[in-house]
C-alpha cells in the first residue's frame, strides 16, 4: 500500500461562487478558542458489523510526508522504528510507514466514506496522481480526493476514493453524510481510505506540513510536528467516560492475529495472542475517555470470561500535560480475576489542560501465564472517596442519577441531554463555561423517577447568545454530581 498526497501545482481547485466564498470566509474566522478541542464525532466510514476497522498506518511524527524518507518512523506513543519502515515492507501490526501523514483504514471496495464532523467542502475531484508515485508503482488512474473545512482551523482529507464522489465544492455537510466510497485510485496498491487531518491550512506542503495526528501525541518529549508550524497533535475524537469497541474513544491497530468475540461488555471484545518478546508484539489498542478535570476517578477495566487469558496484562496509563508531554505508568493486571464486571486498576486526577489515554498491547509481563490478552471496555468513574461526593453521603447514592446521551454534540442550534432518576428527587441542572462561569441554572423540585430530557439553545440566563466553545452540563441531587462536556459551534 502506497499513498500519494495532493500538490497544489498538479490540479487547480474549482472556482467558488461569491456565496460560497463568503461562507468559506465565515468558516475561517471562527473563534480560535475551538481550535484545539475534540470535534470528530465518529469514524470516517460506515462501520462494519464488528464496529470498527483497525488503523493500519499511522502518522509519522518525525516527518510526515512520503517525499521525505529519512529512515525513521516515530509513532504517536513515542515508539521509534528504523527498520522495515518503507511502505510494503512494514511488519504487520507495527503501523510504520516512513513519511506518512495520515491514518489508513483497510476496508471493502465501495464502503461508504462518511463525514466525521460537519463542515464545508473545499475540494472534491478526480485528479492526476503524483508523478512519480512513491515507491515507483504505477498510478491506478486519477485519484479521488475530498477536503473538508470544519470551521475550527481543522481540515480533513480523504484519498483514494472511487467514483462517484457524492459531494461537490461549496457544499455544506453534516456529521454522517456520505462523501463517497472507498477505492484504490491514484498511487495505491489496494483498497483503503487515507484519512488525514491538517491544522491551519488545507494546502499540501512537503517542507512545512500542516498535518497533525488525530490520535494525539503521547511521547515523553515534545511532538516533533510542532517544529514545522507550531501545531501540536491532540486527540480529536469526541468520546465519553465509558469507552467500548466502536466508540470514538477506542482505536484498535492492525495486527495479523486479532480475534473478534461476540461476548464481553455490550457483547463485543477482541483478543490477541500474548507474547513476552517485544520483538514479536503486533497487536495493541488505545482508549482515550473525556473526563472533567479536578476530580478523582477510578480507572476500571472489563474482562470477559471463558477465555484462557494472561495473568500479566500491562495497562499503560498516559497523562499528557498542558505542555504536550506525557508520563506513563504501567499497571500489571491478572485478567483471569474478577471477570464479567468492571474492576478498578487505579485512580487518576487530571489537572487543567491534562488529558488521559490508556494503551494495552499483546506483550505481557515476564513469567506470566495465559495465552491471550483481552481488549474490552474501559470506564472512568468518579471515586467514592473523591470530591464528587463532598458531603459524605452514602456512595450507593451514585446510582440514583444516570446521565445519558447528548445529541447532537457538537451542536449549533439546540442540544438535547438525557438523564434518568432512579427515585424521586430535587435536582439542579446547570451549564457552565470551560472557565467555570455559570451560564444558566435551574432547580426542579420533586422530580419523579424515570427518564427526563433537558434542552439548551446556546443562550445564557439573560437570553443572550453564548459564544462558540466548550461547556459543561451538570446535574446535582443529594450531593451527587455528574457532568458531561458539550460543544457549541455557531
């Protein structure tokens, strides 16, 4: 598999109408406050029955373009590779590809490619492939390419599309809209989607690239991509505090021996054969839940039963600081104990500007037993000893409130948030800005048990429109507090 990336000198962009030009300028002047937030609402393809295609090639953080082959591949977790890193020669499961600027997803031909977030179509055409193609292969006809501006300084790029393209320049798309179909056009040797994210500009630039990694940067030193234009790779997928297969907060990476199981949390999980030899490691996955800062949380794992599992699974807990570097803590867990339930493996408190990721690999601790590593759900739950329950009320009360989905999220007119009470209670629902300023608050007395719905139109308690940005919806009852991050894009 070899990719090619669009050069400005190869194919001119279609002309925009005056109306389209005005719309485009509106996108470009959106508030910079939303430039670094999570905004990708779903994966950019129609999901298969097993919920998610694995990522088969990642962004090279050392230099992310194929015309700069420098014999070093640097992955988002800080892992370096300097052998078998040319496309076609990479070991399956290492996700190495010297000079690669995007994420590749292998999938069947004609799989619908979907918009992962709303935006505006800047490019939609079949254009001549690069000449010559990387690796010296012959191009497979003209390459189908789509580029979308998302109004927050981020742009997504889709390569190797087959005919027909379902969008055209000047069109506005919503999350989940079909853009086109997976193909093998241009400099590609097999059917796959090359999904790329650029920040600050949609142009291809091989010297000072705009590319960033939507899976973020989790190394213990600064992201080398920052050296080009000051752009730091952040985790860009909107997620929840419970992350399972198919969710935005979960990503599985390609390996030769993944096995899907119709069991576990939500009746799905994955296993891979365990190894104690790092050179034989070919399978890994990561979870990155979205949680509020300043609160102590338990990190809980779910392991399905009925499988010969390892006694030495190593859960790597990454905390990324505000300056963009991460610290990693290894937690060794016997997956054969406390199965079919959530079990805490540690606690974490994030400070302002910090983020969290958890990586599990097929490599296990020395002298451990068991032939498989299980990859199932992870949940981040407020600790019963944390400030989530400041008055010291009984921890069993936590289950009295269940905060459900928020849709659409991000939103630009109204958002609907579901919540459920297990018993009648007085509740307070509130919206706060990311800085903690109260936007509105409502007390509801003697609310009956059952499911309820809260809607917000983006206005404050005085009826004025709020600016675009990140907000927190919270619900409180009997000292029990739960919150959810919501994103307002005007």
